[in-house]
């Protein structure tokens, strides 16, 4: 099936999942995970109406931004090193992986040159996995307090990657925990906007994530195929 066909199929699944839990499909944004995907494939997806793409690697993202910034916007969904913060602050419209005060301050410093605040999400390690990045759930409030006053960083929600399981239902408790954490933090006015973004759910479990309140789903394999 073509990329355009796969995109239509994914949007149908989004609509079905949203309807099942009495949500409007328009509440959910599809982020196409395009790491290692060719520029031509991204162009094809953009021609079919896809606008937002997620990149993990700064060097790859920088080249794609150079060629495609007139067609697409890019979100960072990978780890950022401090010495790459200037590039990240320039090319991304959102960074979904803020988990250290140092990188938050570096992005804030470099974003001033762009003249527009950088949208950001805090990555939360809901599964407590040692090999994964992310702030611990219990440390999230303190972390948000620490970065709240950075004028060029606009934190609007949370992002997570639950422990891998072939069964989508195994992800549900982690998605639910992120939603509940976000509600607690929102009640304390720790986000920069009334609408709280929840980036959770990938190709295998995004239907469950939508049922648990996802506003951004990150889909790569289901759109572009296996890498």
C-alpha cells in the first residue's frame, strides 16, 4: 500500500478509536516518525496531507529541515546533547523530550534568536526503566517548577514511552498514569497553556493511548513500514 493509503488507514483507526471513547478525532494529532526515512518518502507523506514529522537524530533532522522546512515541521523525539541544543532550538517546532534542567536552559538560551518560544513536552519515565530517558513521575512537579520561568521555552504537556510489550493493553496503565499526572500538574498551573498535550502511543498501541487521553500519537512503522 502507498504511503497515502497507509495514512488514510491510520486516520480511520484514529477516528474509530476516538469515537469509541466519545472523543473528537480532531483532538488528536498524528506525528509521523520519520527517523531513517528518506526525504522522498517524507515528501510523499506531506503531499498526502501529513504535516508533522518526528526525528530522533540531530544531524539527520538538520538535513531534512534544510530540504523540507517549506513542506513540513519537525518535532524532536530523541535525546539531545547540550552541545547540539543550538541546532535543536533552531530547527524544531517542538521538543518532546525535555528531561534535564541543563538542556531546558540551553534550549531557552538559543531559542531567543528565533524570536518565538519553543513548544516543549517533559518526557516522563512512567515505567521506571533504567535504560530509558525521562523524569521520574514523582520528580515531575519539582522539575516543572525549576523550568517554569524560562521565557523562550513553553512547556505544554508530557510525553512517555511505556515498557515494550506486544500486547497493547499492557501499555494502558502507563498511559493512564501519565494522564492522571498531567491533570495533577495542570491543576497547579504548571503548564503554559490550558490545553495539556499528552504525547503517547505508537504504531502498536496508539488506539489504547487515544482511549486514555493521548493528544499526540507517534506513528512510524504503520505509515512508512519496517525500517
